[in-house]
C-alpha cells in the first residue's frame, strides 16, 4: 500500500523506532541494497535489518509486519486523510483497499473509499 | 532468435539489456506432468502436456533461479485463464525441478481483468502492469519500462535473499511494489517542477531539499532566464521560476551571463550580487521554501537567501530587525 513515509511506523526488532530519512540516506551508500533508483523512485532492500512495520489494530495494539523493501517514489502523489476503524491514516489517492461488497471482495482506491464501507479485515471506513 | 510477434521481440531486448545475457525465447516448449488430477493444471491437455511460448531469464547461478515470462499480445485485457495457465506452468516447473527455483511473470500491455489477481496472488506469479482498483491503461512503452525495472530489481534481490520470495504472495507483492508507482508518473513528468539532473527525472520538493540541506554555498550566478547556486559536493541548483533543477550536473550552470537584479533586507533595497555573495558564500543551507515565483533557502539559521529568475535577495532573520539590517 502506498502510504506516505511519514505515516509508516517502522521499528527495529528491539522496539527502537527507525528514522526513515536517516536510514535511506545511510543505505544509499550500500549499492548492493539498491534494487531500483530511477525516474520512478528509490527501492532499497532492508530484509536483513530486522525492521518491522507497526500496523495499528482496532484493539489499540500494533501488528508487527517484517519489512523487506523501503520504497521512495520520486514524485509526489495526492494525499488523503481517511479514518479506518480507530485509525486515522494519510494515504495516497491511489492506495488500494479491499472491501466487502455483499458476499464478495472488491478493490477500491482510497479516493473512492466512502464512509460506511467495510474492509476485508472487518474494519469500517468512517470518513 | 525468432520471435512470434513484436512484443516478444521487444521483451527479449529489454531482458537482454537488463540482465546482460542468459535470456532465451522458447516456442512450443512442451511441459509434461505425470498426473493431471489437480485443479491448477486444468489447462493442461490430456495426455498431461502443455505447449508454451516462454521468455526464460536466468537470474542467478547458485542457487539457480530462473524467471519464466509469458508475453501476452492481446487485443483485450488478459483474462484469468491466461494467468491460471502461467500459474500452472510455474508450479509444475518448480514441482519437478532439480534444485532450480522458478518465478513467473505474465506481461500483458493491454492489462488484466480483475479476476486475474486472485490467481496471481495465490500462486505467487507477478503481473505487469499492475491491477490497482480501477481500470488504468498504460502505454506499451511504460509496460516495457516496468518490465525492465522488475528485472533489474529482481536480479539484485535474488543475490541478497531469495527464500522469502518463495511463499505466496511474496513474489507477486514484490513485483507489484516495483510497478505500482508508475501510475501518475507520466502526468507528474508533464506537470513537473523539480527535476533531478543530469538524469532529468521528475522529482519533488522533499528530494530537492534532501539534496541541498547541509551543503555550503560556493557560488551564485545569474544566467539568461535563471539563477544558479553552486553548492559543496558538486551539487548545483538552478531556479527558473517554472522549474527547479538540482543535482550534480555541471552543465546546469551553463547559459549566457545576465545582469543580476539583487535586493537586500525586508524592504528589498537594491544591492549588488557581490554584496550577497560576500555574505552568502561559505554558509550552509539549513532550510528551504518554495514560494512559486522564488525559492528561499535559510543560511546558518541567520539569513534567508532568495533565488528569483533574474537575481537574488538576502534578508537577515535575526531580531530585532532594525539592528540586523544588511
């Protein structure tokens, strides 16, 4: 999901938070980690650094997901504020969410996400 | 090497350019399995064999990692059956391989119907271009550029770590992350303001700021239609009102010299360029702001230096203002 850098909560395995800007600048100096650095953006491999993305859950806890790559698009994208469950997120307009549509699942972009929709995860869209 | 169509030829050229060899095209290659009693191989004909056209790209020698690419030149969007077929092929190759790890990509410049993704994610096959929740049309050039980006990144990635890509949908998501950001790139390039040079890549204020912050000013010039700030670390910034170029390109400072119009203090009194250089050169950039018709940078937390199309301004930021007039 294309969440802007400032909204991603990254921590090391010991719980210490990761300063993404500093990390990206440090890792730029290790060419083998650079998977892509072109007109679209920068993609760095971080799979061996024990970095986790903390995703807030409805219960107020955080789900830690291992991060293998950090992606930095080179150009800016329109950003929207959305409240999903208990979480208010800044997401890019092209971020894709999977919602329940009757008995099926459907993909919807953040710009088309409307209050009342329910994500596949069970979280409700409030605004 | 013979090609069935133009798309196949172009994909082959892209793969060869990206990987530098180890790329082959095989037509009517027969894949045979012992039992067809699995839903994944429903597209295999009985006797359980399958003829495929495949672009084979060797990514790594030890362990051997091979990418199998299906190039679909269709008049309409690819359907789930096309992806399902490739899922079956890649799964079969992995099942009967002798240590070689196979990944699969389906490339269809006309795009994919929504049902394709379920097959691709569950069977860990990449699709190019991506499905992003609305019907997006990418030009063939863009799709081939996506393909090249995936190949370059994948070659680097498998050298670092490959095991974590084996389990679905890790490989699908890896490919998705590499191609998803192409959306909006064309529009961004047309309306771009910040450009990284010499590459000419469309950029952002954030990247421009990261490139100049902490660097000291080494020179200030005015050329026809633009002002140029030379910074330490061979970095330059050129401001021409409608665009801001920055980077390590020495050509950026080129242009016919022009008569500078410089100002100082909050009331913008006229001054000379030499006056501004005498204060500004040697100081480090500590902040930046883009005000549209000019860009302003903070120097040593003490001065604001503005770059206009025709000259510069310099203001002391220290208080009280009256005692710190320049």
